[in-house]
C-alpha cells in the first residue's frame, strides 16, 4: 500500500506555477479580516516579469521561419536587457520600447498564462492592466548583478511599486479568463498584451475558514485571534503564489480591521512594525512591507489582542556592541511579565553569542510573538519574526536553546536555504547543531560545563535519534530523497504533504550528527570558521547539499586528509535510510560525568530497592537525588531510564520525585518525561499532571496520546479522549491526523 501511495504522489506537494515563463517580482496584499466568518476578503496585486530566457529561447528557435505578416507590429520588441535605475545603483528595469532592428518574439499559447499555487480559496475575479509604453520599463526590480551583501531592493523601487498600485484605479481593469483547481489558479492573458514583458494582474478572492495555512483560534485569555502556522501547504490558502524556493519576491501588505477590534495588534514579517492608518470612521488599516526578496512561504501574519513591549529599551544595552536588532515582543497579558523577564535576561547574551558564532545579525528588526497554546511547534522562524510556543517560558531559561535555534534560521533557512525543499537537513540539521553552541555561550557556561552539558545534550539527541529511526517509515529517513536526480524542474516536493513529517525529527538529528562528525574530523575551530564564512558568502543565495559539503571540504582540508569524500558522505549520511557506522563510535565518545552520574544513580536505586524488598523495608529516593542537584537534562535522562528499566516506584516514591523536581513548574521536557513515567506505571494519583501537560504543551504532547492508549488502562484511555475532545477543534491538521490515528486506529 505504501508503495502505491508513493507512486501516486499522494503525499507530495505539487509545484504548479509556471515560474520558467513568468516571475512574480512583487505583490501587494489587501486583507480585510472578519473574525465572525473567520475569513479574509482579499485583493492581491501582482507585478510579473516575463522570463528573459523565454525571450532569448523563442528568438533563437523562431527567427528563421517567422512570417512577419502574421505578427502584429506592436509585438516587435528589443531583446530584454537590464539597465540601471536612474535613482539607485542596485536595481534594474526592462526596456519595453520598440526598435527598428529588434528581434521579433512570437509567444506560444502556453506562455500567455500565469499559473500560481493556491489551495482552498474562493476566487471572484481576475484582472490585467494595460499600461501605455514606458521608456524605462513599467516597474523596476532588483538587479541580478547586485553584490551578495545587498540583500534588499532600494526604497525607491518599493515606492515605485506602491505608486503603480495607487494609480491602478485610474486604469481600466480588463477581465481575465481563469480556472481554479485544487492546487492552482491559471489566468489566460489577452492577446493585446503579447508585447508586454511586464504585467500587472489583480486577483480578488476570499479565504476559506478551514484553509490550513491559517489558524483561527482563541488565545490564552480566551480572545479570538488568527495566525499563520507554518502548515505543509505553506501560505497557499492565504494567497496565491509561486510557491517554490527560487521564486522570490518583495511585498507590501495592508490589513484592515473593523474598529470593533481596534485594540488588536497586527503582526507581520515586515521589516518594521506595521504603520496604522484610520481610513474610515469604522475601519483601521495596518500597513507593512518587506524589501528583501524571499519565497512566499516565508510570509507570516498574526492578529489578536496582545500586550507588547519594546525590548530594546528595556535591555539597556548598546545595540551595536551586542549586535541586537530593535526588538518588540507580543504575548497574552497573562504571560507577558514572565515573557519579558526571561527574554530580557537571555536575548542580549544570545545575540552576542550569535555574533561570535555566525557574524553580524543581518536584519535590523525582530518581532517576537508568543503563540496560543494550540501552536503545534516549539518555534517558527520567519523574516523579522519569531513565533514561539509558551512552552519555552521556564524560569531557569533551560528552554531558551530553542530561541537560539530559531535565530540561527536567519542565516540557515531565511536569508539562505536549500534549492530543494526536501533537503531540509541543511536548515534544521544545521540549526540543531548550532543551538547548543550558541546557547552555551549565551548562558556563560565555563569551559568544563560547556563541554559536559553539550555532550549530555548530544547523548540525549542520540537516544532520540535511535528511537526516531526505529519508529519512522523508511521513505522519511533519508536526508536527500532526490539524491543526484538530474531533473531540473521537479513539479512536486517529495513527501511534502506526509502528515508523519510534522512530528518526526530525523532530519534535525541525523543532520546534527553529520555536522558533529565533520567537526570532529576537521577540528572544531576550523569547522566553525568554515560555517561562518559560508553564511557570509551565501546570504541571499540557495544551495544544495553538495554545494554546502564541497565548500566545507575546501575550507577544511583536514577532512580530505582523513580519506573522507563528499560522495562518501552523501552515500553514508544523506542517501541512506539507516545510520552510518561512525555513529556508534561517536556515541561511545559522549562521555560526561553528567551522564555517568545518572546511570550510577539509577543503578543504586535498583540495587537498594532489591535489597530492601528482600528484607521487607521501604527505601527513600530523596537523599541520593538531592545530593546531585540535577540539571533539567539530567532529570529527563533519569526519568527516562526509570521507564526503560521498569523500576517499580511506590506511591511515596512518586510523591518524593514530584516534590524534588517541582514538576508543576519544571522544564516542560522534564514534565513530559514525568508524564511518561506516570503512564508506564499506571500512577493514577498523578493523572492531572498528564491532563495539564496535554492542554498546556500541545506541541510536545502528541505521542503521549499513543502511550495513554497502549496502557490498556481505562482511566488513562478516558483521559486521552477527554483531552482530545477539548482541543480537537483547535488542532492543526497534521497533528489532528496523527492523534486521531492513535485514538481511532483503523
């Protein structure tokens, strides 16, 4: 059955846009939010550029046999060339005027369409605008010859787009024939604009309340809100787009709210905070923009009634010294004080650590948003925006490693990224590797503590990887599913819609250990230096696994001296569904007193319980545990080993452990391991801890539903169904399917 599903592309994400013929350079979104209907009334204005390659290709193929009598005079064009903008040095435009020596271009029917990826939207109308000939091109866009350091287009180009947009009401819109299918919209352009290489189209549509890109939900204060959740469909049910890695565009966005919601905040991935305008007595518009060309999938939006604080003023630090951008934090009122307190402690040091590890932070502004409890991830990085789970809020800052992880995505995933979305280890694996290094520096661990804690965390990741490999389908265990496939323009992302992908971490963990392996072979300083150089050179560019590996091997000659090759790394680590032999050696080298102390502790507890049972005595756990003063990762390992070794605990043992680890306020990862222990030993007294975890830490509790069900204990199974019934209607689609498969197996 699995083979049939793979063959039929059931779980592949289609890539339908005709990017090779036309490119979206800029778009302007007008979104009118309606919380009652849970929909956006939307207009999208799109500035398109016909492909220069198409011009050249058609000219070379057809110039020898064109009959001039069959070609309209206005279709005689000069070959497209880039010219400098008169107002800035980093932009270009297309010359549209006719020339007596021009080559003649004839468009085929297929080139007279614009196809965009979309899903679950209701299109009302599509228009195209016919502009008179413009001597310097209708609109300007970023020059392909711009230096790599120049990551955004100029403000004069952005203003030019918006000026054209404002002038559209003076132009007569021309209806366009369009068709909408499950995964795309195709617009057929009228013949009389055949001569135009630059095109402006407008799509009027409405989002659907069940579109998977958006979550309409309640926040922690039980107030309505909506936000983009990073669904596998990306933003396709929010707006049509060319949804592929190399299709990059800039944008403006106007969000309109009725004054009934005037206290609400609008958050976007814009490079500044949205600007607020009162356009009518009963409506307010929030305007934002992004001049950094990026894939449409990186756009994000959140609207709700949250408290906000300017972190830059509170941290009282020199921004230039610690490389911290201007930063504003949004969170529900009930969490705001602890959010600000913890981020104020952590962020300045984190940005210092990022600077020493990767270089200057490349963006000037950052918004941080604490998402509702129904958010199904610990964090999601977007341009100028971090969406974080409330589960990261912990007084000892032990969960802040995930903030470090998400900030590393600025370099690996936002301003750079893989050419092939299936090679996500290039973002997730790299950030998983960097998170502990950045977090350790930010927490000011001394060298001994840094090494010991990083080894402990690596050991925990190794244990998790072994579990993931044994429970993950084979087709999801390879880091480079397409291998060296020579297909230049795939029309789908392999396994892109597989719901299991939303809950597995193989690409994080396997990628982490590959990079750790290369670091050990190359030398830590050399390897980290190579990563830093790579990021500086690659900002604004896409790359493949081989591009990355060839660069690292070139920068770290010691890798080649060990006999390692790029092809061997691809074969053993990226293209294989199993684990390479090197991992066995690496795991044995993860020695740390932090690890050994826990194994010794569990062994002593097992021995003491065995001896006491033989003489009918009861033993206490507290003395041994308290004397060690366990850090959260050690607590997790300790609880996990109690489950694995089936150490039988008394009611008093559970009570002692709960008090020692202060479970109700502990690190959520500790709470998760505690819940597994409660379930494994049917400790009904502490079922409320499991209930609380499933409600408040939904991004971490998916597998607990399965453990509750396989416990075969009626009270525990009832708890699973009760919790599911409370959160079901707010669960994201992927999580919902996974949990349903556990509760209602077919």
